[in-house]
C-alpha cells in the first residue's frame, strides 16, 4: 500500500511538471486550485534538513513563515506557507527516502 501511495504521488508530481510545460493544462496542486507550482526538485538531504534549507532560503528573500501543515508525519509530507507583503509562496516537501526529499513550490494566486 505504501509503495502504491508513493507511485501515485510521484505520478502527480510528474503531471505537475508536465503541466508547467504545457500552458493549456491546469496544474494539479494537492487539491489547491489557487497555486501554480513553479519549481520542483529532489534535495539530497533528509526531510528535517530540507525544512531548514527551505526556511533559510525564503527568509533570505524576506519572507516569513505563516503556517506549516504536517500532512502525514509518518510518511514525511508537509506544506509550508511563506508570506512577504501580499505575496504568498506555498512549499510542499515529501520524504522520498532517508537521504532524499522532494520539494515543490509556487506562488499562491490572489
């Protein structure tokens, strides 16, 4: 069951990436129609290190964290919302394996 969930999640991530290349498609975004994912990558670090990396990056750019939502602590999935003035950035992190973390982020549309 866990492998099936991971495969479905990776397929969703592929769809997000493909949708960004094809402007006629809407990007699936974890049931959020107001977020356009702009970047996706695999970080060669643990989930906790990835959270620190993300926090450092967005703080350097002047953003402050508004929310962190643990979607599934056991599976290692979370969403973070960063705010700077009226601009909002949503970051999704998920554990791929012990030393690899998936990361997607995008601007929340007003």
